[in-house]
C-alpha cells in the first residue's frame, strides 16, 4: 500500500510579495514558497503541496494577522468559488500587480529590447461586467466542513432506528476548483447584472419543487445539465438551458413558467446534450422563444451573437481593448488589414473605417459566417472573411488576389501563436503587426521569435477581468529597416 503523504505545515510565515497568476511569495530557509490565498503582508500558516529543492507550492490555511493591503470581500462565496479570487485586494492594488506581471513576463521570457510600457487601462466597472456566464446543475452540492459537521451532528441526534434523510442535495452554480463532481450552490453572483441571479434562483427552486433531476456527472444521469446567460448593453437577455435528454412536457412546464416570470428574456433556447462532456460547440441549440440571438454594440458597430458565438466577455472593456488595438494599427485609410484569429470579425469591423480593405481569417467556419453577417449588418463593403488555417490560406496566390497586408492584427488563444504561424508572419513581412494577447507569457515567447525581423514599438496592458489575475496586453511591432 502507498504510504499516506505527511501534511507539512510552515507556521507564521510573512508573505513578502506578489508572484504571478494570483499567487504570492515568501522565503523560508532560502526556499521560495508560492502561496495561494494570501497577499503581501499577511502572516500565515502554509500547508505545503509540491515541494522541490529550491521552491515549493502551498496554500494559506491559517492567518495570524492580515495585511493592511486587504479589503473585505463583497461575495458570500469568496474563498470557495474559483472566480474573483482577488476580492480581498483593493482594485488599485490589483491592477498595479497586473501591470508588473506583464512587465516581468515580457522581460523574463521575451529577453528582447522593449519600450516603456504604457499605464494599464483599468476597468471603470469592477462588478457586473460579464456579458456571458455558464452555470452547472448538479445532484451533488458541495458542503463546507461546517455543513458536514452540522449534518453529522443532526444524524447522531436521530432516534435509534431512524434512517437519515439521504435526499440528494442539489445545486446550480459553479464547479468547486479541482473537484469535478461537486458544485457550489450560488445564490448571489456579482459578475453579471440582474435578472441573472433572479432567473438562476427561480429555475433552481422551480426544478426542486417539481422534482426535476439534476445532472450527476459521475453516473452520467440527470435531465438538467447547464444554463448559459448572455446579457448585452443593449438590454437583451439570452438564456440557453442544456438538458441531458429530451422531455417535452417538463420543458414546456419550465419554459412557460420562466417566460411568465421574466418578460425581460428576449430569446430562450435549449440544447440536448447526451454526451459525457458539457461542450455545446458540436451541438445545435434550438430556439424556443425569440430570434435565437442577441445584438451587442461596440461604439456604433452592431454584432449579432448566437448561443455559440465568441465575443469579448466584458463588453465595455472589450471596447477599450479594441480602441488600443486600432490606435496601435495607425491606419490612414489606405491600408490592407489582415485580421488573424478574427472570430466573428469584431476587431476587423471595429477598425474598418480606417482601412482600405479588411481580410479576416479564422479556423472556425461558423464564426466566419457570423463575421460575414456582422459586416453586412454594419453596411461594410470593404471586408472579406475566410475559414481555414492561416498557414494554409496565406500563400502567394491569396496575396495576388487580395493584396499583401500593410497591417496584421493577431489575437490568438491563451496558448499563443503556433510557431509555424510566427514563421509565416516573418515570411510575410507586413510593415506593422498588432498582437493582442490574453496571456503575456505566451506573448513574450512569440515576441522573442518575431524579434528576428520586428521591433516592439508600444505596449499597453488592459484589465478585462477585475478581481481575477487574468490580464490582456497589446503590443505594436514594426518591421526592422
């Protein structure tokens, strides 16, 4: 039998500084300790996890004293829910740490000459800023240690021979970090404005009242699986509920009650998902009520957003991010602009007034169809969108037909750009590249590769997700003379 690992506790450790990705740092006997759940200035006991010769990871399990930097978290689920982990830090301190993380990543990983970074663009709205949220139904509500102790106490008090109540304790909320089969029952979430909380709580209560089954991820059983909200600055509300199987009578019962209670819902959809995973991108949502989509605006540009469309999750900060991107592109009206990883075309469309021609390339064919619709909805005639891999599409024949790019905007996923794409950009030699990144670490790696032919001219971090450690960064690059 494998020996049970001994729990190691470091006592009364003073947290010295912020590290990265929401962790803080301390040094004990020459070893660097990366700590979850603490901020600089806290004095804590640390339960060690992974431990190497020169460094270790751990989490704060007891606080002897709190840092003067701390503020009171506003959410009752703080510390349990995996989101908004930085609520205990004043927002000004959050963005200061984020700016420093971008600077350190670019210097440590990139190891290239860099200009002075512009001050971070902080969010004016730090609550209720998300336009999309997804909740999970679960037959297993996560119980805190206190709740487990109280349940055991109540069971111990039962008369002899009495069976305890084993009715499943269901939940509608977020998964517990690192526990895939348990869900926190969320009552109030500060990430999205009302009627988000009211709708979620109504659906949970209605489902419990009528005995609807909540999904059991281990057994792959249950009717109610997930609920996705999209809410726009134009006042539209989309709700998409995913079911494990079709049940028309109960669906009608639920949806009629939901629409009767919440006339704010502008479109209601459902998706049947019999798969083991929760992804709906290979499934077809069905429209029950409304148009099946919502409309969002960035400046004067309108965008149609379907249940599977990608769109910047923070609309107001997305607009700020795109303003920075457009400014870095330095368009004069004569440029051919290539928008790589263009998604539904939002960046290219946002920049369309300053460019002679927009060419968007995206691997997801459905997103390209959305991009074409969005361009048409905005009356644009200088845009073209193509589905496929940039490496395959951008060849000499393509350039002969559409023209070589004067400016390239690239907005890759967190993994950054594939090395083959970086090599393609070096081959294309566009005079200017604007690199929008949601992960400064992979951006730094790519900038190092692009350094072969490009100089970094400007850097601008933008905070899209207050109270989290995530940060976006925009880099402007110019071709070396």
